[in-house]
């Protein structure tokens, strides 16, 4: 049996040319990826803590930063045909990439659990069905579709994206009408104001984990133009819309939970169905990416790992949901450094010249990449400013500096050895 028959998602290899996809297919996948249910909940938090003008500025700036970050990763993946986890082998080393895969994989299992609870809780409120039964059923169904990989993700995205855009747009229109128009909406002031740095941290931190996994999807793009364009538009437009859908109704009603807002607006049944589809695509993306990560570590087939991860996320759904803000803080501290180092290694250290994955002889662990990752984590935790951005910039600069100094010292030592051997 050929490897292609065994793995249609190319978890441990370069995506071949016959597996590549064009603009429309990739745009559907990336919009489905960025139509992220948690962004609406984060948007709701921002909508009740910022006035509309400040909110729009924070969201556009935050998603511009995310767009640049993810588009850089999309370019690398489109060029190489490799997932985040396989790209990490070039910078972190063969075994070093296991740290990357574990951190990214476990956070995606966490997002899956959060998503299952986000779906089950409002349905339980409306129907009275036991929430634990709903979590179990939703988790099993979402896991079942994630099992089939990238083709299923595309189909779900085609269904979910226009549906959630229609419902979200209608919800925003109804919210604006209920307060008397745009001018009245702009006049709303929150009772407790959030700082801009905190708002940007929430905006970027809510999707920095998923954004770092952009290569898992854009490796299928048929060229770099398709990969970068679909990613940039999806993150800047798609994710911004999700924040707006969550924030406008929250500002008007005072409810940060998007499901509560839609229930108040009388959109109970459409909200359950369409938000359910949206959460479903989000969770399938999360399980798919986590499967790739743990497959890199264990070498077990991605589809088998998807089942295990789905069961774990389902079992911990309520715990993860109840610790949502803490989870975002964790993501903002530990994940962005990974993407920063991958970007620095490809563009600045290796000048866009990687040997093919099959021919590359990877070192076991690149201690300099681990050191730069630690620097990024410390910068996110202790340097003033925007933690996720601090992590990306410091880890990237640290990795470039350490690598350049190491190479310079190696060259110097080599020259000394040659001069000693020749008697010069």
C-alpha cells in the first residue's frame, strides 16, 4: 500500500503537487479557519469594555498584526508544503520539534473542549437537555468529522461561513436598530473601561495559537500567492468580522456572551443551528491540527490520534470553558515564540533556502532555538506592552542573534585551528 493511500493529509511528509489546492478551495478553508467561534466571545468582552471607536481600532490593529504574522507562516508553508510541526524540525531539531508539537497540540485539544462547551451550554439552556449528555454527543460528532481530514474541513467551511456571516450581520443590524442608529451606538460608553494594551492582548491572544498553526492548512496552497492572499484576507477580514459580530450586540445589551445576545434578539433557533455549525468547523480545525502535532511526536497515524484527542477534549470541556481567560493568558505567553523562530529561521537565517524535507539531516535538538523560545516566553511574561507581540519579536531577534554569533565563533575557531595546524 502506498503512503498516499495511507495518509491523504500528508502528516509526516511534504504535500505533493497533486495534493495542492487553488484559490477558491483555500479561501473556503482559511475563512472557515478564521471564522473562529471564540473570537465572537472575545469580541463580546471587548464590546462591553470599550467604546465602539476604540474597539474598531483595537480589532483592526490586532488583526493586522495577526495577518502579517500568519501570512509570513503561510508563505513558508506554501513554498515548502510542510506543516508547522515539520517546519519546526529545521529550527528546533528532530526531537526539539516535539516540544513545539506538544504545546500546539495540547492547546488545540483545549480549544476543542472549550468549543464543545460553548455549543452545549446554550442548547441546554433552551432545551433543558442535560449539558453533559449534550457535550458527549457534540464531542463525538465533531470528532467523527475531523477524522476525515482536509476535505471535510473544506465542506464544513462552505456551509458555515455564509451562514454565520448572514446571522452575524443580521444580529448587528438588529442591535443598531434597537438603539436608534449608528450615532446612538457610537455614544455608548462602557461602565468599566479596558486598556488598549489589554484589548490588543485579548485580540491577538485569542487566535495566536491557531495562527501559529496556519502552515497546517496553507501547505496545501498551489503557490505562495494563493497561500499568502487567502491567509491575509481571511485573518484581517474574517476574524475582524467575528469580533464585530460579538461586540456590537454586547455593547447594546450588556451581555458579553454572543448566544445570550442572540437569544435576547429572538434568534434562538437560528443561533443554535448556525453557531453550532461555526463551532463545529472551529473544533474540526483544532482536532485536525492537534492530530498532526501528536503524529509528529508518536509517528502514529493522524486519524487515530484525532479520535483520542477528541475524547480527551470532550471529557475536559467544562473545566476548559470555566478557565477560558486563563487559557488565553497561557497562549499569549508560550505559543507566539514558536512562530517567531520558524519565521526567523526561514527568512533571515537560511534566506528562504531549505533543503527538501526528505533530504535534510536534522539535528536532534537545537539548543539555540530552545533558548530563543525561552527568551520569548519571558518577554511575554515580564516585558511591558503586548505579550504575544513581545514574544514573537524577542524570540525572532534572539534566535537570529544567537545563530549569527554561534556561526561567527565557529568560523573563528576553524581559522584558529587551521593556522595552528599550518604553523601560521
